C-alpha cells in the first residue's frame, strides 16, 4: 500500500477513540481501517483490544491471531496472541503458539519455564485458577517464586566480584534490587493468586464429596444435590447396620 493509503488507515484506526465507552462506534471505524488496508497490522490489534474490553475474549483471540499471521516473525505479536489465548482459557492453543519461538525438540512450557518467562506462568496460573484447577494454579505460582529465589542466589558471585573490581555503584544498585525484588509485579501477581487459592482451599477443603473434588456442593445442580444426599443416606444406613452387628 502507498504511504497515503497507510495514513488513511492510521486515521481510521485512531478514530476508534475510547472504545471502552462506545464499542459499536469503535468497531465501525476499525472495520473501515481493515477494509482500506488489509495488510496493515495495527487495526487488527486494536480490534482485538476492543473485543477484549467488551468482554468477548474469543473474538479478541481471533483478531489478534489474524494480526499474528500477517507477520509470523514478530515475537511481540506471538506473545500477545498467546496471552489472549490464555485469558480465553485456550491453554493448548497458547502453548502451540509459543512453540514457534521456543527451542525445537523441547516442550514449549518447559522451555518457557527454563527461560523464566514469568508472564506466561502468571497468565497460566490465572487460567488454571479460573477453571478451578487448584493444583496446577499453585504449581505455576510456586514456579514464579522459585525464579525469584534463583535470581537472588545467582547474584552471590557478584558480591566478591564487586569488592575485587570496585564496581560499587552497580553493587549498591544490586543491593537495592534485592531489597525490593519481591515487590516486582510478577511476584505480586503470583503471590496474590497463591494466597487466594490457599484461602479457598482452607474454606472449602478438598474432599471426595462430589464430582468437583473440593466440597463445593453449592455449585451442583439440584439433581446432583439430590443424588449426593441419597448417597450420603445410604452410606449412613450401611454404617449404622455395621455398628449394630
């Protein structure tokens, strides 16, 4: 496309304004931008963001994936697409998308963990939490915590090095970093999610009471509740009969 065409597409993209207030109007302008210059990536990204703020994550994933396919060598687009997929609950799809930029012959999740890719871990933890997979959510949170422990421990060699080479300015910066490292946004996200999970498990301990495996009978249908009550009665009668014999 010519520079004039691209400029017109940019104007249409920027005309979306505050898409959180008027989604319909924002989509009208962004569709004009896409129709005008289909090869321009930004309108696809903005359209994806519009749907995200409207609460439609599946449509948001579709449009960010369209943007990603326009430039398969763009690592940022790949990461953004995977993040939206995780928020939409598409764990397998997100892992497949990340695999385009991870080491060949190694599962994408393992390689991302090895590279201390914390945004992927925190988003995965949030997805598992939303789907009530408590063990997986906690596993991802503890992996984030382990990365921060490793970061601190990896600096041990730097202490004698700083004294030997007299890099005092960098050394003071390191000490200040270590004092505040657990105030990092990724650590806070993982810690908050882990706390919420542990509190939930404390309030509703894991049991074999129902199909959910966590004692949340309030989430069962009426039919399932009746079935559960009947099962409890039979178990109580059986126990009573054993006690009398």
